[in-house]
């Protein structure tokens, strides 16, 4: 099913875009690797390492996008949906490693700058920027689809900005002879990479730790559920995110004893599911509720969450 026709929580197929972006980034890596050998530029070397990280990340994203479309089984009840989170975590870690290296090497070269040929540096910077712009155009329409696609888009965006830094360094060196511009461009690329990598690392870690989805206030959820007719208590309320666009919620709903005799239990369950699916900013379409009496609740183990 195409990305534009998916149901809530269903993975879209973004592999064609990822293939194009990966191919363009692979071309950037080859071109800039040649340019690095010719010029000896730190900025171009850092941008090449960044592009190599991008290419690796896009390849991982492509594999993840393929695995995400595999159907669920009795052993893998969510299929491979969470592979996008693991892929994004790996990409953020790669960005951090390259960013830290670029920062250390850039500081070292500020004090001992090698001579860099500005003309060749400019040519390879323009080649990198042009290819990155094409890749960004391909990925832009799907960058919000999931964490995997967002990570891929951010990597290419960072690399495009890095190519701008290479171009700026080449222009400065050509017009002023200020060779430290190359090291400054390398530091600029590192400054772009590290903060974004930390943000992505934080988001993916939150999913893997099964923290409450951003934008979903469980205290508010509890208040709304307690306001429903016949509901007397709510406990063992948990919420987490399986993958992008797939929040889940579970809870035990204590109702009046008579609800099981007059047939109201089924209606209450429908009201509860409708409440979490429609009322809040984060709409939860995958929810599981246990409807129970006060007597059943009294014999359950103590909740591990705040109630």
C-alpha cells in the first residue's frame, strides 16, 4: 500500500525515495573522496566522512523500510515495525562519532593549517551540494512519515549544509588566502551534526524505553476516563510507542458491579476506546482495556505505575 493510503499505525512504502537518495549520496561519497585526496582539505574530508555516514544510514534506512513492510506473525506480533527506531538510533550514533572527530581535528588544524587549493575545493563542494539538493527534494515529502525517514532526511540536510561550508571555505581561501577557513568549515559541519544527533538519539531512546508518547498526558487521560458513566477507577494505565504513528495504551477500568448484569460492560468498553482514539491530540487506535469489578481489582497485584 502506498504511503498516501495507509491506515493509522500502518507503515508506508518509502523505498523508492530511499533508493534514489542513497544512490545520490553514494555518488557524493565517491566524488568527495577523490576531492579529498586531491585537495587535502579537512572540510572536504569531514564532509566526505559525513556523506559516508549518510550513505550508510540511508542503506540502513532502506533495509529498515523493507523489513517494516513484512507482515506480523505469532512470534513477531508487531512485525518489524520497531526496526525504524533501531535504525534511527544507529544513524544518530554514527553522526555523533563523525561530529566529535570533526571537532577534534578542526581544532588541531586551526593551529597548523595545511595549504588547500581553493579552486578544486570549490568544484567538489558544488558537486556535493547539487547532489544533496536532489536527494533532499526526493526525501522532503516523506520526512515526517516516521523516525527512520526523518533520520534519513536530517542526514542529507546536514550534509548539504556541510557542502555549503566547503564552498564558503573555498571562496574565503581563494579571496583572502586565509587557510584556517578550511578548519573552521570542518568545525561548522561538526556543529551542525552533533546537536541534531543528540535530539534524534533522545527521541529514539524514549521509544525504546517505552516512555509515554510525546503529547499524551496520562493524567488527563485518567481524568477523562473517570468522567465516563459507570467508571469508578482506572489503574495500571500504561502508554508507549511501538513505532512512528503507532502509540499504544492499556489500562484496567473498574466499573460498577451491576454493569456486568445489565449488559453495560460492552458499551463502557466502546466508550473508553472511543475516548482515547478521538479526544486527545495523540489519537490512540491500538488500545487494550480490562473491564473489571472492584472485587477483581482488590485481588490484583499492586500497580507498578502511579495511580
